[in-house]
C-alpha cells in the first residue's frame, strides 16, 4: 500500500476509534450495572490507546527517519523517578489489601490491578534506566524497549 493510501486509512481508523469512545461513554451513562459499565469503560480506554497508537503511525509515516525520543533528559528522568515511586507504593498497598479481602469479586479486581501495576512498575524502572544511561538512548533502543517490555496489544 502506498504511503498516502495508508495515511488515509489510518486517519479513518482514528476517527472510528474516536466515535467508538463517544458511543461507549454515552452507553455507560445509560447502564446501571456496574460490571457492564466497567467493561464498557475498559473498551473505551482501549480505543483511546488505539487512537494514540494510530497517531504515532501517522507521525512515523510523515517522519520515517526522525529520532522521536532524543533530548528528553533530566526532566523526563525526574518524572520517571516519581512515577516509579508512586507505582511501588500503589503496588504495596494493593497487595496488602488483596490479602485482607475475602470477597472473590473484589479480589479479582484487585489482582487484575496488581498485575497492571507490576507491569507498569517494571516498565517505568526500565524506562528510567534508559533515560539515566550515560549515553543518549537512540530511537532504536526505545523501540526495542517497547517491543520487549510493553504489552500494548494485550
């Protein structure tokens, strides 16, 4: 597929994702069942994530050789350090809480959150390592990080 055709297709998919989010949010307001609302919200969050991924694809099509991650430096390092600490604290609190509940529904939700928080914590620690590395991380190293450590499609 030629670049312009792919670009048009991606732009259409972005609009589809935006429409999906709007429909899901509208539907959530019409549903009283909290489990169904939670499922609809999770679908909406996935659509937002997909929209962002499609936007990255557009940027890659427009600037295929551009280094997207250069020059983040000290500010990003500080942000990642704070986030690593926040994730660690959240993980510890959730693990204490899940051990104290006997309700299977609550345990299920907390365990799912713990799984996400563990993954987030590992991602933030690895991203911090890359940013803190003495040499400036190149675009290829960030893509390698994304391929290895991120579960964008999960």
